[in-house]
C-alpha cells in the first residue's frame, strides 16, 4: 500500500539555504535536501484503488498560482519537549486557500478532514529528547530567516517509503495551478 502526501516543492536555492542552517542542535534528526518541502496534506497508507481516486480527484483542484517566501524559525511541541524545528511562511493565505481546495476534493473521495489545524511550514528536523535551550538558541540565531520569494505554479502528490536511512519521497503526479493573470479575471 502506498503512503501518500501532497506538498509544494521548494527551489534548490531555498533548500540550499535551509540546509546551511541545519546544524548546532545536538540530537536533532535533520532533513536531507531532497526531503525539504511544504506539506499541504498528509494522507498516509491507502490501497491502490483509493490512490488512483486521489490522483484523479486532485486534477479538479482549481487555485491560483502565487508567490511564496519562507520566513522565521519555530518549533512544535511544548516548552519542555520540542518535537519539530520548522521554517514558516511569510504569507500563509494563498497556501491555506490551496490546502482548503485540496481538502474539499479529498473529502469527495471519502477521506476525512485532518483533525489538526493546518499550519504551513517546512520541517527542518525531528527532535526527540533534545533540550529546549538548544532549540531556543537555534531559533534566536536563525529567527530572522527569510527566503527570497519564488513562484508556486503547482503542487505534487508524493509517495513515501520508509527505509533504514530515512524516508524516500517519490513524486507520483504534478498538478498545475491556474496562472495568476488567468485567475484574476475570473
């Protein structure tokens, strides 16, 4: 059964800049260059028939292309047990709009909505047993991070395979967004 998720790919220059930050937190499990993306929706394991239905339903997503920039560094988890280090987005509205459109078509094929509130971010590292003061130091040092803006012309359906060396992501299908000028007149 494939394990699926939907994400925005990042330009190599943005990934390169993020990779240069990924150090200095003892015990952090840093993402690799090819693992950096902005997840729009985690789906999980599905059978082949549902995977085909999902791939087909995503062709119905209509949303405008947009400019995106990453901004700021933060973490998920409480003050005593941080779980994830992340880079945030500068303007979340277009990403949330796209996420909502994706949720709608996934609901039409029978997938339940995600329970957690959608918080657009790029995961930099998983944290297990990392001391909070190391996370605070990292956030203080890189908190002013901001990527150059880049155009988002589409999104991708990925499959994920868990190996001994970490997750291996394979793009399964790309879905274009409506060019911004075509959307503005509609």
